[in-house]
C-alpha cells in the first residue's frame, strides 16, 4: 500500500489511528503524479509529464479490512460523490519498482495550486505560520 506525504512517519495522520491496527513501513517511495493543495490537505492527480513525481511512503497493511477503513477515511466509499479513488499504480522504492494502491483525487482539479516537487511535508514546513496555499 503506497500512501503519499501525509502518512510519513512523524508527520500527519498515522495509519493506526484510522485502521486501529499497526501498518508495517517499508520505506520511502515515489510515484508518477502531481500534488495539488485542497485547502487542508493534498490531492494526488495524474502526471502531465515524465518528470512529475510525488514523494511518499510504502506500507504493508495487516489485511483487506484495513484498506476498507482507509477507503472510508479518504471518501472512496461515496460512489459518484467520492473525493478519492483507490487505484493500483507503479511506485519506485530503494529496492526497485513495485505496484501498490494509491489514493488519487477523483474530482476535477480546476485551477488549484500545485505543491512543487511533489513533497507534501516540505510544503507544510514552508507554509507553517502562513494562511492559504502555495503560489
């Protein structure tokens, strides 16, 4: 299971708080895509070019039930009103390529601001004390 930015160790929401069970962190990973700022959290959208990458982390969850808990948290269970969709996507780790689940923003991105370099934690660090979203 690949989850970007917000679930990095020491930053954002721990998976255990959503699933009620610990997840095993395998390490950092990247995947093709771009991050946009949704006002309180980021959204992963498809890449425009080969250089569009998002930084994140790869986790192994104890079971399928945990994916269902994460789906509810991410709003995947709402059909046409869903904010995110869970899709299988290639990711790159230090140990090589893998395929993992990724939560992708399911609504039109419109003119929302992008998060440069696809690194949500760097963005949050740079925005501390500021209101709004990136330029």
